[in-house]
């Protein structure tokens, strides 16, 4: 009797698997835009302090730029990050 050659069904998956990125190139570019917006938002939030502890510059610390604009830019950046992760790539790999 001849022995039957058995193949592992999972082996074909391993053989056909190539080194590809999880997301497409456009997804990574969109993520880069989101990261840049996050960095801009945090930079807008920075500053407003003084070296003298007896001085409290209210207008500078509670300005529109630090309280509202920076938070809006950061939220847009996080939204873009979520969009880039959830977006289905149009092409396979890079």
C-alpha cells in the first residue's frame, strides 16, 4: 500500500503570506496629517507661564487660543487618526 501524502491546510496560508503592511499607503499619509495636527494643537496649548510666582497672567493663560482653538485642533487630529485607521485601503500593501 502506498502512503498518502497529507498536506496541512494551514500551510498554504503561510506560503502565500507575504510581508505587507496592515494598511495602505494613503492610510499612513492620513495618519501623518493627523499627527501633525495633534502636534500643532499641543503647541497652541503651550506657554502662558511666568518665572515670577506672584504674577498670574489671566488673559494669557485663559486666552481663546489655549482654551478653545487648541482643543478643537486636537479633536480634529484625533478624528483624522480614527478615520485613517478605520478606512479600508484601496490597494494591497505599499
